[in-house]
């Protein structure tokens, strides 16, 4: 009987279980179903993602989840549904809702839960990227915003994400968020927040994850961060450019060892990385790029066995890559580009088998291609560009079978491109340009790479062979074959409908530009410069409308210009034989052509679309147009080297964004206008070699951003203005304007007097700080405040009528490299304070009335008698005891001298500069200097190199 009873109980239990599994699903309450339907009615569902929202049981609808016991709607996930419209207030009536995800949609209007605490159970709320942003206007406009004050009613909230959500209506957002005492994860990335990080966040005692990245926070990191980071698991305050402080706030407490992710990139944080960070064994992500952190990477980095990504790029980190990096078995992404790291890549890096991305660009890595990298079979991206790698590209490169992007450009690699590269079938980007690779290569070697999208082979010693009948298997977006010995434009390009960027510059192409090239539908950047192209451009109707960059300079093109490229960013047609009318893009460079006649009035009427207008070194004549239209967006105006006359029109004063104004080498006249002082953004002002007269206005000397001032070769008179301390960019030795003067597509050039010679500097305007007032009629004394210009590199006051003593304060100009005070009426002793000018390399005090002894300390030991000629009362003048040229052999036979040896790069570091020299008995001597690598650490060495060139040629000319 007992056995039968036991069996019965077992059978009953089994039946009960079966009934549970076969019973109908629990249905949601009818009122909640209606609330969801009301919410659906308020939106536009173009992608039909809500088509399942019908029928009786809403628990089966897409994105809806219900409590298995009660049937109430507990979870609503509409992430990425791409629905549009307003969020219905019915949604806020779902009283049992615990999880709400509306991210990645196109909602409009206001998200503001009522104060009736209906959503008291809500613990998860994700509104990131939930709103519609109108990008059609000049400034993007958010059309969806959140009232944070209303969120303070959500007392159970543990997760809140508001990335890229407009909360501008919430003035006290910190207090509103700080009241959510149960919050564990907070993401407010790209919310337009500014000011200081509010102290009210300190109230979030349960917070584990904080993301305030990509905002506008400023000042210093709050002091309380030192206390709360101890309990955080992740912290991201990156991309707050003005947020400063010392990185030491991390690691002050032992509890910081629980951090798994640290993001401080693109902030003003500085200091050395705390040693405690290298002992956080659970750390998975460390991103400190674009900061001012410094120091070396210690061997203890090998302790970070859980680290998956390390980004220290664009910092002041120095030293070598430690071999201990080979212990980091979890590392997937290593980014050390643009740091001060040097030496060789340790072979131990080949042990990091998990590595997928390796970015070591521009860090002075030397030696041959590190073969240990070939062990990294999971590597997807490899960037070793801008280093000093030598030797050949190994044939076993194909062992990197997962590789998608290969960037080895701007090194010193030689030999041929290995044919085994064709085995890397996943490759989409190959960038090998600017090396010394050689040999004959057929593009058909890349035929197996069907995914190839970008190919850069320019500026090697390659001869690229392309069969006229060949049609590749890949479709390119970018192709660069500059200086590849091509004699024609490859015909296969007609099949590349997705081509966006094409560079065939510096070849030997002698044909007309084929008509089909203008029909490539996606092409926005075309560079055919430095060839021998002939013929003319097509008519306006044939030219594409969407070009951004068109570079055809240095060819033999002729005929009329037909350029309806109103949206273009750069058009360079210089050094051709064009004539006719033009329609202007954003950057117009027609310098060094043979354009003549007057500047056409219609050109000035359309200046509103211009950021750069360069008509330098043509044959333009007549007066400058009186009206220049709207030039408020223009940052560079260069009309130098023409035959323009008359006065500078006052309409140019409207160019309040002008950074470079060069009207030098013309026939302009009149006085210098005072309104130049309104051009507060000016960094470069060149009015040399004209016929200006009168005094130098104090307003010109009051330009705070001015770095280069050249008024030489005019008829200016009176005293040098004394308000020199207003030249703030020159007063401050460390300040430069690199962010303003660099331009990806247009290279600013300037010609100034440099250590006795006219020198054309290319793309170094942000390094130079020069004043040239030479060859005028200036009188009076040199202002003592001249010494306050501590950032000045070159000062030329020669060929004037200056009198009095040389101010002792000139000894404070610690950056000065060139000083020319010759051909004046200066008297008295040479101040001993000038011995403090440790960078001074050119000095000319000749033909004054100086007396006393020549100083013998500091740089004065390097100057010869030519620095002091014509000062009859000077004593202790050193005699030149070196011979630069062998005069018996005629001009140009220059022997090596000790000065040259001293000026060379002492540690063998390659300096990326190009110097072109020209010598003509009738035309005189000129130097053109172009900067290929703008490395501040080698600026001094580069200018030393220029001095050597000048010294040698000077010796040859003077005999």
C-alpha cells in the first residue's frame, strides 16, 4: 500500500510539471497592452520593426518582455529600431517596468516622466543616441531633449545612459543626477556639458562606472575624484580638452586596484603615470592618448596580464618599449604612435599572440623590419610608418594571414615589394609610399587581393607597370602612384567607379587629361601635378561639381579656366599657362603663373567662399580693388610678387579671420593703415619691398598673435613703437600657433631675410618668430622693451638711422638666433649681456659707431671680423682663420670646414628637410627651404643646417 502511495505522489508531481510546461503563456494585462499601442501610434515605423505589435498578448511582441509570474510588462527594448516621432506619455504609465531601452532611434520632443512616481520600479534606462539631430543647418540642432529633474523621481534607477542627448534644459543637472542614490552606472558622453564636474556626483555612493567623455568640462579634476576612484570599476573622462590636473589622483588609494578601465584621452592631464597603475592586475583598458603625461614605460607593465588595450599615443612618453610587454598575454590593441619612444621593437612582442592592432607610427624606431612581428597571426592592423626602419620587407610577411591594414610608409625600406604580399587576401589598405623601394612591379601582383580598397606606392624608386588591357579584381577608393615612372594615365581607372582619391603626381605623363576621368562619380581629390600634361580643361558643363581637391600645378595646361567648383576646398593650378575667367573654390592657389592685367572685380565679389587666395608671383598690375566683398572667412591672402600699385583698401579690414597677409614685393604706396590693428588673428604680416612711408602705427605693434612682421624695404620713418610687449605671441617663448597655420591641403610659404639671405620657408610659419624693419628711414633708439620679446628668433633692424646704445635687455631674448643691426648710427659698447644669447648664430653689427672691446664669451667666440666691419673704435675683433672656398679654382670649389662639422646633427638623427639652392650672377642668390617633417626637437639642428649652407655659399660668392 505504501509503495502504491509513493508511486502516486511521483506520478502527481510529474503531471504537475507537464501541466506547467503545456499551459498557455501568461498574457499581459489589457491596460498595459493599450498603453503600448498608444506608444506605437505616436511614432513612425518606416522599417516595420513594430509589425508584431498586434493581437491580445503583448508579451509576445518584439522588444517586449513580461514577468513570468505576474504577466506585467517588465522590459521594453526598442534599441536600434530607427523609429521616429514623439515618446507617448502612455509609456510612463507602465508601473511595473524595470528595463527601458530607447537608444539609437530618432525621437523628437521631450522625455520627462511625470512626478507621480509611476516608474518607481525602473532600474535601467538607456536613452543614448535616442534623439533626432538636424544636421542640415550650419550648427547641428538636437530636437530631442531630456529633463533630468524629472528623472530624480526614478529612485530605483541603477543604470542611466544619456550619451549624445540634449539636457540643456536641465540647469542643475548635477543635483538631479546626484539624487539617484542607487545609481551604479552613469554615462553622459557628448551631452554638451561644461564648466566644472559638479561635486554633487559625490553623493552617488553606489556608483561603479562613470562616463563623462566628449564634453566641455574645464578647470581641474575635482579633488574628491581621489576618494571615489577607489570604488570605481571604470572611469572615462576623455575628450574634455580643457580638463586639467595631475594624473596622480589615480592610484592614491589601494582600492584603485579594482579599476578595469581608465579613459583620460584628449584632456589636459599631465604628470607621470603613477606606479600603482602598473600593478592593477584586473585592468583591461588604459587610454591616455593626447595628454601631457610623461616618463618611461616601466618593466612592471608586464604585470598587467588582463590588459586588452593600451593607448599612450600623442603623449610625452619616452624611452624604449620594455621587453616585459611580451608577458601581456591578453593584449589586443597597442597604440604608442607619436610619442618620444625610440630604439628598436623588442623581439618579445612576438610572444603577444593575442595582438590584433599594433600602432607604432612616428616614434623613432630604427633597425630592420622586426621579424618577431611575423609571429602575430591574429594581427589585423600594423602601422610602423614615419620611423627609421631599414632593410627589406620580408617575404614571409604573408604569415600575417589576418592582416587588413599594412602601413610602412615614410621609412627607409629598400629592395622590392615581395610577391608574397598577394597571399594576404584580407588586405584592404596597403601604404608603402615614401621609402626607397625599387624595381619593376606590376599592379597585377595585387590581383588576388579582391578586398583591396586603398593602395599607396608613391615616392619610392619603383617603376610601376600596368598592362593597358588589365582589369583588376578589386575596387579602389584611394590610389597613389606618385613618382612611379608612369608615362600615361592607367586605363583601368575607367572601371573604378568608387574611386575617391587619385594621386599620379611627379610622373612623366605627357598626354591630355582623358575625358572619362571627369566622369568618375565618386572622385573628390585629383592630383596630377608635376607632369607634362597638355591641352585644356573641359567646359563647365563637363566638369564634376563635387571636387574638393584639384591639384594640376606644374604642367603645360593652357586655355581658359572653367572651374564651377564652388564647394572645392583646394584648387592649385599654379605654374601652367592658363588665362580667362575663374569661379573660385574654398582654396584658390594660382601662384607662379603668368596671369596678367588687373585683378578682376568679380573675383573679389565672391570672396565669401574663400579661405585662401594666393595669386603670388604673377604679372598682375593696376590698383588693388577697392571693394573685397565678404572676406570674413578668409585666413590667407597672398598677392606678393606682382606689380600692384596704389594704397591698401580699407575693405580688407573686414577680414577679421586673416592669419596671413602678404602684399610684399609690389608697388604699393601711402601710409600703413591703422586699421591693421583690427586684424587681431594675424600671425604673419609681410609688406616688404613697397613704397610705404610715414610712421609705423602703434596698432600694428599691438597685434597679439603676430609672429612674423616684415616691413623691410620701404620708406618708413620715425621711431620704433615702444608698445612691443603687446606682441604676446613673441613675448611668450613657448607659444606657437601651429593649430592655426597648418593646413592639410594648402602649404603656406613665406620669404624673409634670414641671416643675411632671402629665404623662402615652407610650412614652418608656426616655428618662426621674426621682425624685419630693415632698409627704411627709422630713427631714434632701439626700445629697451625689445628685450621682452623672449620668443623672437630673428631681428633685423639694419639699414636705418637708429642711434644710441644697444639695449642691454636684448640679452633677455633667449631664443634669438639672428641679430642684424648693421648700417645704423649705434654707439657705445657691445653689451656683455649679449653673451647670454646661447642660440645666437648670426650677428652683424658692422658699419655703426661702436667702441670698446668685443665680448669674448658665449657665442661671440664663433663670430669673425665680418660681424664688426666699419666700427673703427672697436678693439679685440677676432680675425677669420678659416677658408671656405679655394679661390684659385673659381666659384663653387668649396672645401670642408670645421664650422660645418659643428653644425651637423651630432647623434646621426635624420632631419627631414629639403633645401634647394640657386645661384645666378645677374639675379643674385636665393634659398628655398621646405619642411618635410615638423619635429620641434630638431628645429635647432635644422636651422643649423641652413646656416651651413649659407656659410658655404657666402664664402664662395665673397671669394
